[in-house]
C-alpha cells in the first residue's frame, strides 16, 4: 500500500501511523537535525546514551517513531524496547538483551514486515550473509559455497564478536547453502538458533546441536550487546539505535533490591557506553524517574550525578536529558502540521488537489477548532485536529459541505465513545 495512503488511513482514525511520521511532524526539527549531526553521524565511532523526560501523552512515542524513521534513513538498525517489570526489567539485563534482539529491525525488514513472518534478527542475519558474501538478496535465492566461505572468513576475523555468537550466526548461514534440507527442516533449525539469541532453551541442547559453550546470561549480557553492535556494523549498517521506553511507573513497583540492581545496571551502561561503538541508546521515562524520593534516581547519588535533572527548556541534541514537557505547541505548529497533512492527502489521492481546502482555508479551519479548546491537552487536541481535518477533506472529495460545528460535534462524539 502506498505510504501516503497508510498515513491517511491511520490519521482518519485519530491514530498516529507507525511509519512516515517525519512527513507531517513539526516542532522537532532542530532536535532531529542535532541527533543526525552529533549522534548518528558518529555512531560507528563511539557509543552514546541520552535520556528523555516526558509526562504521559507528552510525545515520547511520537519522537521515538520519528527517530526510528530517521535512523533507518541514516542506515542504522533500530530496536524499540519497552522496559517492564515482567518482560524486560532493567535489573535483569539478560532479559533486556533478549528484548533488544526480539525487537531489532532493519530498514529492509520494516518495509516488508507487514507481509513477512520472518523474525527481525533473522532478517539481519540473512542480510549480513548476502552483504559479506558479495551478493544481492533475492527472494528464495541460494547462496554459493564461495559466498558463504567469504562471509564466514569476515565474521571469524572480527575480534569484537563473541565466539559462540559467531557459531550461531554461522549455523544460521548454513541453512542458505544449496544442499540444505527441505524447507520445513530449515525453518526448524533457524527457529532453534533464534531461540538461543532470545534466551530460550538449555545449554545442553545448544552445545549438542551447535557446539556452543554458553547461553546469554546475567554475567555476559553486556558483552553480548557489544557483540551485537559489532555484528550490526559487520552486516553493513552504521550502528544500532536502541530506544528504551520505561513503562509508566514500572520502577516504582520494583522491590528495593531489584531497584538497586536496575540502578546499578543503568549506571554501568552509562559508564561503559563509550566503549561500545555502534550503539546509540535513548532512555525515555516520566519526570518522576528523576525526582521521586522513594524510587527515582535521586536515591542513588552516583547515578543522579551522572544523569542530572530535566532542565526547563526545549531539548537540544547535546543535552543529557531531552525535556519534552518544556516544548510548547502553539496554534501555528498545528497549522503547519495540518498543511503537511494536506500535502500527504493530495499525494495519496492526486484528484484531491482541486477539491479540498487550500492552505489558507485549512489554517482557518484549524484556528476555529483551536479556539474552541485552547487549553485542551496536546494529545487530545491533536486527535481532534487530525480526525476532523481528514473528515473535512473526505467530505469535500465527495462533494459534500459540512460546517466546522458539525464536523467538530461528530469527532467529539466519536472520541467520547472510545
């Protein structure tokens, strides 16, 4: 489906689209340019970490999607991980590593993810084989022994990747050779290998099947992260962008000992991130994370001194903490976004150019909506705005005319039902 149509279909429901966020985003231009200039441009040279502070609905998810799309454009792989007490608690870094692996995406994978059930890390491993073997990826294509050998030689020569990590990659590559078993057997072998990266299964099974001597564990998880960063670069990407999204208040329900371990792991990441070239981490959480006297980083002096507190100013890329709550969205920002959405609508439906409101009429429509609720929360007004705007354009495409009052009432009634 055409990207512009996907975007409009999501906005029609008042839902931010998964991709193409940069096509209508406003207000983050300076920050994004700084991220590209100061962080993504040098990601292969030095590891870095930044933090985001934002209240619920403050735009963290939107910014993450924007950064992800920009990272893809800058030839980086991306992993978006939600840190929760149950699935990826920071006090158990091996589980965090498993989540990083499970959620890693390459630009190629993301483009075809709606049509493929291949695991993201599997796509990365496949891409690396063709890249190192000197071949282009073609559907159902086989790899030659010469290409496979060339790829293995380059893999084994990389001293920054753990030997067991290399062995599992090599076994996965072998499934692409001409004499590989039937497709069902190949898929089973690949699934077993991916389970090792996800921390599933037992060492005895993997030792017997693949000759490895260890699983990813608490003791070696950070070293495995270094291996992953090196492998991403070996596969032809500049680096790996890791987007950590701290679940709302998840740290506040941790036991005291677990919270201490989580803080220790975070401090360790901060202290060692520069030694992991190819990694750019962004940790997003709520303001309480920085200030809560019971669960925030203020209870751990060493950690608090390394991170600090959010400053009451719009974020700059070189800041340690990007404070989204300091960003003020004004009427002109909404109008600018609306004009961008108008352009996307015309790209999706070219015949709309002469049927829907022009830019000045669109500006006036948004102003009328804004005046009704000038103090409405940013997130809620955004939903009202995009849903009403698309409905207005849809009506105009059908030759119908609805006054702003009618559209506004319909939208508010729909939002109340949710």
